C-alpha cells in the first residue's frame, strides 16, 4: 500500500481530531468500552492469549544486541513476566537511527501522518493485548488498563499528532512572492518552506502509565519527521515493546527503515537514560517520572528540547456543598482509583477548621473527613469490587511509604489489605486517610494511596495555601467544592495565578484525576509539576524547524 | 475609545496578517517608501524636527527614578545626542510592573490585540521620527533607517502579533463537553479555557537594529498578556524610548496602567541586563546580540524562556553563473549595505580554486574575487552615493576590527574612508575584501564590513565546509550561485541538514541579507546563531499557558 493511500484512508480521522482539538468538545477516535460489539467477540480472549504468549520468552524486535538481554518485569498481580529484551549498544543504536532517519525526515507530512495514523489504528486493534501488558506491569485494574492504556492513550497520541500536523500545514509548502515595483515589473520569487525535524527524539516512559504518557511524544516526534527511541521504565517495558513492534511493522511495510522507531530497554541495576539523554544526536526528550530526574534532564540535557511531566502535590479545597453525598462519593472514588498512583490524584484536602455548610446541614471538620472515609469504606467494602477499582501497588517503594505513614497516630481511615481469591498474589491496599499534623508532613509528594485532611482557618486560607503549594511544589489537578459563585471565581482566579487546572463541584461521573483528550489539557506547563501540557501548540511546534529556499522566477 | 472599538478598527489588518503568515506571499501592512504621498507632505520634516527636539534634553516617560539619569548616545554621524533617561531601581520597577500586570493579563485577546495594533499604527505614523532616531544611534543610512527601523520593523511586530493571536484563538474560549452514556443521560460539562500569560517579558535590544529586532518580542509578549520591560542597548535607547512612549500613551488612554510597558535604560559602564535577567518575575527574555551574552542568558536565566538571536558566520558559495555581472553587483551591494553590520551579511565567500564557468566564459578564482571587488568599487565610487549605502560604523570595536584586519597582506580590496561634506563627522568605511589564508582567520564572526574569499577544491568541498561552519558557528543567511539544478538541490539538502535558509542565484533586487516579513523566516532556530525564528508558532506559543476550569452543567 502506498503511503498516500494510508493518508487517504485515515485523513477523516485526522481532520476530525484537528477540529476537536480546537473546539474542545467531546470527541474520541477510539472507543473506550472493551465491548465485544466494538472490538470483536473474541477480542478479549485473543488479547489475553497474545499477552500470555509473550511470557517467559525473548521479545524479538529485530534490533539491539544478539548476545545481551535485559528484562525483569514482575506483574503486581504476583508473577514474573519472564520476558527478555535485547539490550543495545548506545553507539550502534544511535548510528543505526542516524543512518536511516533522513529518509523519514524527507517524507511529506502527509506520508508521515498516514503511517502514524495506521500505527495508531493497529495499536487500537491490539488494545486488549496492550491492556493486559499494561495491567501486568503497572498494576492497574483491567478496566483502567484497557481504557487508560488503550483508547485513551491512543486518543492522546492522535491529539499530539493532530496538533503537530495542523501546525506543519499552517505554513504553505511553497509560495510565489510578487513584490510590486511601481511602473517596473514586479520582483517575483519562488519560495519553498521545508519542514526539517530536529533529529532523534527520546521518549522516556514511566512505570504507571507506559503508553498514555508516552504516545504524545512518540507521535508528535514521528509526524514531524524525527526518529524515536522509546526508553521505557525497566519495570514496564512490554507495552512499549508492543507499540514499537507495531510501528516497525508499518514502517517496514511502507518501505521505510524500521529503525526510525526503536526500543531501548534497560534494567533497574544498569539504567541507561542519563547516558543517552546527553548524546548530541538526541534533540528531543519527553520524560514522565520523578521531579528529581526530570529536573536533572532539564538542567543537563541542554542539547535537547526537554518536555517533562514530573511530580506534584494535588489539592482539593472544600468550602461548602449542596450535595454532600455526591461530593464524598466522588472523592472516595478519586482517591481509590488505581490506589492513588496517578499523577493527578489529590493528596491534600483542605477543610475549614470550623466545618462547612452542606445540604445535610452544618458538618464539622471531622464530619467532612469522616464522610469521605465512610464513602470510601462503602465503595471498597467488598474486596473483589475493591480490587477492580484499586488495582495493585506497582512498586515496593510505594508500599513501604504507605506502611510507614500508616504507623502514625493521625490515621482517620487505615489502609486495608485486599485479599480476594481472584487477586491472589497481588499487593492491593485501600488508601490511608490522615489528619495533617504539620505542614512538612504533607508539603511534598507522597506518591500512592496517601491523603491528608488539612484544617484551615477558612476557605480564603485554604486557597492561599493551595496557591503557595502549587507555585512551590507543582500540581497537575485541583478541585474545589463550594456553593458560592464568588468562592469559585476566587478559586479560578487563584488557579490562573498559580497555573493549575481547576474542577468545580465534581459529584458525578467525572473525577478530578481524569482528563479527556481533545477537551481537557493535561497539566498546564505553568507550574513545577510539568513544563509542558498534553497537548497544545507549544508542545509540538518546536519539534521541527522551517528551512526555506528562495530563487527568482 | 473603548478597547473593543480599537479591535474593530484594526481587525482587518490583523486578519490579513494572519493569512499572509500562512500563505507566505508578498504582503505588508506598512508602506516601506518614505513617500510624502503616503506619509504626508511634511512628514519627513516633521519627523526630523521631532527627533531634533529630543536632543540635549531629558526624555520624560513618567517612570523610573527622578534623581538618577543615564544616557550617553552618540550619533555615528558625529554628534552627541545629549538625551538623558531616568534610571530605574530594579526592585521598584519590578514591583510597579507586578502591581499592574494582572489587569492586562485578564483583558481579552481581542482587547490586547486592538491596543497592540493601535500602538503599531501610531508607531507607523511616527516612522520618520523613529527613522532619524535609528539613523543617529545605529549609523544606518536614512533610507535603511526608515525602512528597516520603521515599516519593516512594524511588519515584523505585526507578524509576531498575528502568530500569537492566531494561536490563542485556536482554542475555543469555552466548550460544552457532552459525553454520551448509552441509554442514560449524557454527562455535560461546561469548560472554560483561560489564556494565562507567563509574567514579565524582558526585551533586550541591540545597537544596530533597535526596533526591528525588538518589536517581535514586544508584541508577541504584549498580545499574550505579558507585561514588557524594554532594555535597549545603552547606545541605542532613543528608538526604544519613543516606542515605549507610544505604547504607554495608548495603554493609558485605554484605561490600563502605563507600566505594562516600561523602559529600563542603563549605561555601558553599569549594565543591568544580567541582574534583571535572573529575577524570578522575569519569565520571558528576548535577546539580540552577541553569542557570548546570548549563551550566558540561555545557560543562566533558567526561570525564563529565552529567545536568542546571536552571532553567526554567513556564507556564500559560488559554483557557476549565467549572469556574472548580476551576481557580482548583487554581492557588492550585499556586502556594502550598512557596512556589513547586519547579522545576515555574508562573511565568507567560497569559490573553487580552479575558478568557475560563467556567461562571460571561464573565470579564475582571482577573476571572481576581482569581479566582486570591481563591482563594489563601481557601486561605491562616488562618496556621497557610497555614504547612502554604507551608513556609518556604529561602534569603536567594529572600526578597530576593520583597521586591524586591513593591515594584513591578503587584502584584495582595501577599505576606504568616505569623506563627503554631507557626512562630515561620520565614520564611514567601504568593506575590506580579503583572501582567506587559514581557516582560523575566517571561522569566527568578524562583525562589520569584513569578507573573505575562500578557495576550495570544488563546490562539493565548499558545501561541506559551509555545512560544518553552520553547525559549529551558526549562520542566519546562506547564498549559492550555480547554473546546475543538481548543485542547487545539493545545496538545499545541505541547508536543511545544517538548518540555514538558502537563497539561489540572487542577481537582482533581492539580497541574501534581507528577509521580508510574512514571507521569509528570519533565522531558523536550528543552528547556533539563533534558538528561535522570527516569527513562527514556536516563537509565540509558549508565551502563555491555558488554564482551564470545568463544572457540571
């Protein structure tokens, strides 16, 4: 199939994606329901089988060293994946990519977009296989692994692709410049505006959202003509490897060198990111992970443009509500989803020390905190149901943090072990809810199912504290509950000053830790938690440059 | 006049500017001819009178310290300007700007665009006054000071404004997000997408193009809601001061605090740029000047986004021509214009050691070099005419460099003093043309009227050398002369790899050192000479962020 026919086949999707990114209304290209009617009657079984066929084998990608393997992934649900990946020699890998990347650089935006859209389409068709691979590396429950690891990640990839394509097409590829010269003949010049990519883009994945956080960088880089090296977290390689495999297949079929997209797998013991991140050929870095390492990249990888999503301390302010039950249920679910292992999960909940007004009358500070604890108890009362919401704890570090903090005497709701037969071997915990004792204890990110109730003088004081927290510690999400329009306006004003997105009075089926592609921007790029947003023009427009030529006609 | 009526008044200009920035065809908003029919019968005289009225006085802007003055501008045409400006206390200045900038941040893009367009319109009407102020700070000849300092600078300001406005308007200000829920009612959310500026933008001007290189940053910052502090070069304050005065007038009339745009004047002896560039409130820096200081800003002003245009070594490759006379005349003018004091003036001209084929038969290396020298002699033979092309030498350092390099025994055409009665007191020199002896001598920027002829084995070798030079030393312009399409294709390929714009066979009224707003990108942002281009989406899109709010409907 010629590349232009791939573009023809998928261009309607691209066109709608570009329009959706402008309108910010509801739109999705990839259905989020793992329904047999959409994905096929046997899709789930086929996906599970494909996943299982990967286990305890070498994952062959046709790249990397023959004689050196890495791979030590463990499912948080209690088994070793046993998958080995070829390690790479950095010099060889970069040489291979440099050798082939100019062909990709010279392809037209349409050719590249067509191939990227085909890659996304095939990824979508493999959503179940990817879902199981996400589930058994991150610990996400199946439904979340399917949605966030599958269609939602694909939508985020398409969104970045759409932004980049739209920006490239903003500039006419050629022009005829005709400058009047009074009575003399005009000066006429033919001009050509070449889209020139930066070089190699390195996409550094994280252990909790290996596809969702990586697809925007992958597709923004690819469509703008850059080659991509995917460097997944050593404990979540498989979802990236499947993605790379699909990309390489399509590239090969379309007559391009497969090494335009490569996998760089490493191990926890011998991490390789620092070394490759400083290579002169690496011109773009997309990173999701710790603030420590993200800041290190920003400081040191000066030869590259560095897009980071790091840690933050997310906050919720409770001022008042006309739906106490809705509020507490919503927050209980928010804090429980994937055991708080999302970069958007709220950590600190600010409540006036004198309590709040609600539709159920005045509630004291303790009653509000207790209401959320009660809603959580109800939500997670059944272990099997709880497991499907909580998923498993991804890392030892998170479990240790949870256990350590649970030992204090300020626990409002204790963390509980989930031990259901169907989750045998998995490490599953309900969140711990704590009463904040001093600022120091909650003023840094405590990743995982750990949240604090913080008593403040009043809502103004809550907002002041949150503003300082966002400016100093960063944040990706912020929620407020109030029946007063004035308070909500103040909160929006504060959010704009501090640079954090705000959700008002979420009491139903939308949660502060969730963002929808094409409508919600993920992170603002305006506070220390992230220097970029997914996605906007700034995220894509510097991944290529325009190099023009001109001549007299 | 209400702000919305300013937008109404100027929106057609903005609309056409946005379209022109996409089409890249010929378009201009501000006529480049200093014609009485366009600017008014008395415009030139009025402008000169207004300029003269500034001399030997305090320039009152209503900001800065009452009791401390700076100002030591000297016209390169031989007199002191004698203008004093209020110095500023940095803490007070930044406090004043911080105090008022949120009002501007909260104004709508349309309000801000209307005000910016009105400022540009008034600047355009004062083009003659600004031309004289540019002429007598930079040493540019009057015609160039008018065009590059006036309408062309205004076009570049409008272009950046258009990019920024278009990018802000790409995102709907609000949306209704309606997510289907099967048979249940859809989830409906109202979303608002707030444009939030970064903070204070510092625009650091240069001594040779105080308006042209500053207007893009000024207007890109302003329209996206940032406050702007203009920090002109201490020897070219006046054009910035007039610009700031106009901006403050319009802001004041429209009910905004004038301190949204301020002037920060300093002196050569006590430069202030380093100090303010590191202030946490300064979130954007636009800089034009030396590589040394530009690199320092990029390395150190980490709290800000830094857009730099620095030094480069521009090259021309001569392979062959079917218009020897046109080529030599074009290059002679290019090298002479403003005595080579443009960041786009070619420094190194590569010619095969065996000579080239031309419409006048084979020409040896020496004949090609001699042809350019001859054309220059003819162009600059008459001192009065020469002065109108050359302008005056802006700085002592440039003059010293010229004199030092002219002492070598490799001079092909010596630099000559221009001494015409009408340029009495001005330091005017014709360019020196040298034969390159070793790579070291021409492999760094030698700012001013200094150019080298470099002998190479052949054109392939010329292109290889230029590619290495662009990658290592940076370049803003690159020209090639060849009758072979294959050679031109190779040159374009090289230009794309190295990241420099290329002009083919310029033999007429377009010169390699000139770029036209809305059509030619100035710098690529892809080599060490500049990390940004004027203007493109990447130049504007990160100057603001989007902070959204959402609530259930």
